[in-house]
C-alpha cells in the first residue's frame, strides 16, 4: 500500500500569543449565607474523651459543657416560664396566630441585648390580616435567616406552604398517626423553603414543641449541610459522616442528661468566638443551668 501524501506542502503557522489576565490566589467558593470564622483553638493539653474525640483541650471541653448547659436551661425556661414574645406563643388562643409569631421569631431571631424582641416586635403582623412584615432595616439576631437582598421571598413562601396544607396547623401536624419524633423530621424536610436555613427550621420546630403548640420532638439534629451547627459537630466529634455525627450527638446528650435539642444551640454557641453566646431570647444576664452544667462536666470528665 502506498502512503497517503498531502497534495500540497504545509508550512508551520505562526501562533499568536493571547495575553491572559494575571491570576490571583484562588479562593474556595463559600455558599451564600454561610459565615466563615477562623477561631484560635486552645493548645492540645492532653485532654481526651470518647464522647467528643475531636476535642483536644480542656478549655474547649469546659466551654462545650457550659454551652450545652446554657441551651438546656433555655429549653427548660421555654417550657416553664417563656420570656418575651415566647410567652404569647405559649399562651393559648388562636393557633394560627401563635404559629405565625413563632415563625417570625425563628426567622428574624431575637437580639443579643437588653430587649431581645425589639426587632421582631417592631415589624410583626397578624396572620389573619394577610399582611407581610415590612423588613426594611429590621434588626435581626445572630441566627437569622433573613436576607435583606431577598426581601419578603421567604415569608411569601411560608404562607404558600401553609396554604397548600390548608392551614399552618395542618402543615405542622401532618398525619395524625405520626409520633412527635417522626412529625419533627417530616415537617423539617417539608419546611425547606427559600433561604429558610437549617438553624431557623430546627429552632422553629423545637420551640413550637417546647411551648406546647404542636407535638414535636427532635429525634436527630438534622446534621449534614454547610450550617454552623454541623461544622461545630464535625469539629467536636472528629468525623464528617452525618450518620455517625447523629449517633455521637445522641450519645453526648444522653451522657449529659439533656434533651437532644440542647445540642443544637450548644454546638452553635461553642462554634462561635468565646464571649459571643447567642441567648435566643433570654437576655445578656442569663447563665448556664447549674444542674445541667454539673452533669455535663461529669460526662466530659472535667474533674
């Protein structure tokens, strides 16, 4: 066979160099709404605990115990003597108005100041009026889900979610056959509305359950996303698998003798800089529950 030969000669073409813009240092993309904090961790002093294998310093373990005890005390306070606007949610009356107010509290989040509910009280509306709060320049707390750039989008989505179910009560109740744990998990999934992040959804359902509005009780922390509670849990438990995170969280709550829901706020505050505790309605003078703190210190073997 004769080789195939081109019918003409091919001269090498001169390549023109196209200038490329200078590249700066690459930055990892951060999901919208996620705040990145760089914390200085205490030095490893030999502390070890099977409950929190990711914690390597006694000071870190002490602070974790304090935050868990604070969160447990808050849950107890909600059930017995709810502060501020939480008292209105617990007071009985029209369940639709109570659920709407609870949603606004979780969505906007109480402030960390002497008047935690000032921002929410200034913009709140009634469910029956059909009016959405005007959120221009609204004051929001540390776990808010409100994005000023998205306006009332989440509020509109929430009203649509309740409307499709027939009412807020029907939406939060779901099937009558569901137990409190299953109801919490199913409603948590269904509440995946635009910009309503995990922290706000979890706190809303935990609060409604504690205040006696609906039968809701967390059977898991709903970990696994980019939220700050999950990040803190990965650090404390020394692992990233959501299933194992949930198991270790349940073991820690059981050992400390606190409700599982307490680890939600407890881990959130532990992941924040020291002194930056979110009080979620209790005010700046609130302290960790003494009994819960003692139990947490025993569980964490803190002498």
